[in-house]
C-alpha cells in the first residue's frame, strides 16, 4: 500500500504546471498515472511522491484542486 496525492486537471497544460510545482518544491516523484473520475469526467493524476503531504501542500498552494478519497469514490 502506498499513499497517493490525486490532483484534478482541467487542461493538458496543467500537467506541465503540476510537474513544475513539484519540481520547484523539490519533491521526488516515484510514479504518476492518469485516470478519469466520475461524475465530472475530468482527468486527474495520481502521484506517488516522496513526501505526499508536502506534494499536496505545494499543489494546493499553486491553485490545483487536490482530491480526497471521497472525491474519487464511486
């Protein structure tokens, strides 16, 4: 089991902004995978980072919506 940070993407350009925010915060990424969550059918990224709490803080601080388990559960 691993802790993931999930962030919502509105446009394709958001991927670059997410990675830039994590790079600026000097957060190492183990892996990333994309998925679509319902009911909004928006894209999201699940990120396994070295420090999930810091990743969440860095992403939220740059204006991204960080999703919780409730947001992505069916």
